[in-house]
C-alpha cells in the first residue's frame, strides 16, 4: 500500500488482489538486462495508468508522486504488446460473468460500431471520415456478451464500413469464443456480414429499428449501446487521443477492467481510504 494520499482512480486492496497475480507472474517471467532491479511497485504503475485513463491527461502530465511518466508508458506499451492487459481484462470479465450466474464462455453476443473524433497527434493514415455520421476520426467495432461485457474490440479508421469491421470482429470472435453461435446486429450491417457469420457457424440476426419516432431501446441490442457509454466515463476515451490504434484498443480494455473490478468488489466510490488520508474539514 502506497504512503502517498490516494487518488480517486487508485485501485483498492480488494481490487488489486483480483489482478495482482497476473502482474506478479509477468514480472517473475521476465529475465535479461535491466530486469534484476525491481525499482517500481507494479500497483503504482497500474494506478498511474488508471489515472491517465480516468482523467484524460497526457502522459507527461502525470503527478510527480507517481513513477516517471516514461516508465509508466513503457509498462503500458509492454503490457499491450505481450497481451498482459487483455489477460487482466478477460480475467475480470470471466469473474464478472460467474458473479452474474453465467457460464464463463457465452453463447450469444451483440455487434455494433461507434465513430469517435481524434486528436491532433493521430496520423492521417490512421483515421478517416464516417460519411454517415459526418465524423472524422476512428471507429470502435465491439462485440459484447448479453451483459454488455466486451468479447472483441477492433479499432479502425472511421471510413471503414460497419460491415467490413464487423466481419473482421466476427472472425476474431469465432477464434477466441467458439461457443458463440448467435449474434444480434443493427440494420447498418449488410448481407455479407450475415453470410460471413454463417460461414463461421454464427447466426447473425439484424434487429430492425422501430418506425416510431423517439427513443426506443432495441431488443437484444440495447446492452451494447450501454457498453459504448461505459468507456466514455473515462475522459481519455471521450476522444481518441492514441497515436496507434492498438493503444486505443488497450485504453478501452483498461476502462472496462476498471469498471468490472469495481463491480466485483462492490466499490462505486473510493470508500476504502483510511480516515487519516482524508483532510479535516475546515471549521
């Protein structure tokens, strides 16, 4: 436990206990030059990543009581590249499904896409224009289970059609979650997606929007609309600030890991701080 005052984005003891074994095993498996000196606490590295994810600040604006920002980003990049972040995310998703009396592997899912504006540091080659929504930036293609937990996430230029991204996402879904045999989609997905799903052994059903005006939650599909809202509570994801699409994908995994770990421990506010951490109220 760190001796500094806690930030609201820090993981509690209970939340850290859920994911600590993954990071301990990661560090134990590392060898070679520079790995003998274990200078930085892994929990503080995680806290720093979540601080950036939740507040939306640039890496170099990390408060000085965290490890150096270049060190934090180096861990962030390494964990993205070797799959550690995704391993943590998947571990929490599986535990969340069990906590909701579901089997670890789902049988049904939902697919959709969301176009996001990008920041000035994103290369032109990495973004495009969504002609339908009039947005220049990137597009997040998600497949979730029926709880809204992410099974597959793909980040592309916004100019990539939903059907093109949807087919890529379905291919990944079939490889990583072969138990899924049913996927619901909206009317923006073309016949080619249905045919591609059938080739993979997945029944893709298009859920049509009602003709009535106004807001109407779509049967089966409303869960993924809620999922798109969850990362938006993390300011780093309110716009795509990442120079690389794979880093953007990782930011989504961190946001969902943050949400799922809080649900598993019943923490919706940082009530775990000890009383001495809270400054006295002025008289």
